[in-house]
C-alpha cells in the first residue's frame, strides 16, 4: 500500500477506541494522526466513536 496516513478529528465530548500501535499522535487540540511508511495492513481497521 505504501504510505498510509490516518487523521481523526474529534468533536468535543467524544471518545474513540481503536486498535492501532503507538504511531497515533495528538497533533492538535482535537486531532490525532498516524503515519506509516511501507504500510501493509494485516486486518481491517475498526474505530468506535462514542458521543456524549
């Protein structure tokens, strides 16, 4: 797949849950990002959003 970038921007009072290694970093007040080089997925990416 090559380079993979996942960006998640959250609304206030939102919680997320996902299975991802430690590459996910906070890059803004409500924004998280993971960047992978030479990425080859081994399974589907599941993300759960919980809104309050």
